């Protein structure tokens, strides 16, 4: 549905615009996993006689547009954080569907998808922490650590 489509779109952006290999690899994984999930959803929906929305919604379009305008570390941070938000939201929707869904086929799809969605969330959370820890070298060469303030005194007297 919409969530799979959004993750595919954003995953493609990550493979193209990601600064770090970790972000590019996670994006490629999202494209692969959500493409497979989209295929499964289409098959199950057809069996159930329903047609889920396959286009992204307005909020997903805004997120994609915002990410498409970023690059480098800014992109990596925004993408990783967006993946956490998206997967938290999707897990809540799928948990509700798994418990309260009226259609057996779609309820089963939601239930069977939850472990992978939780795995995606855990990886997105770890990715976010990893990207947040990356230090960008500053122009003065101190690797982003400003606690030195240019004082190179190593404990000796001047």
C-alpha cells in the first residue's frame, strides 16, 4: 500500500543521495523488502477482493520532497530519523489491523509483516544513532571536536 510505496521511494533516494554506505545499504534493503511486501499485499488484497491505495499520501510526498532537497550528512540524518518515524507509525497501524481487522487475509498479512517491520525499526534506530555519532571534520582539522579551542598544550608548561 501507501507505506510500501513511500519506503520504496525514500529507499531509492537513500541509495542515490546517502553519504554513508550504511544509509545507502539500508535504503537498498527498504527498496527490496518493501517491493516484496507490496507484491504480497497486492496478491492478498486481490484474494480478499479489496484494492489498497498504492500511491503515496500528502504527508509522504512532503517527506520525499524534503529529503530530495538534502545531501550529505543532512540527508543521512533526516532519512534515518524519517525511517524511525515511518516504521513506528506503520507498526501501530499493523498492530491494530492484526488485532481488529475484519478481513482475514489482510489481518494475516498485517500479523505476518510485524516481525519484519520491527526489525526495520530496530535497524533504523541503530542507523540514526550511528549517523548522529559521525563527526564531520571541521576546517581547522580538529575532527569536529571544539573542546580544544586551538590550545595544543598537552599538559606541559608553556
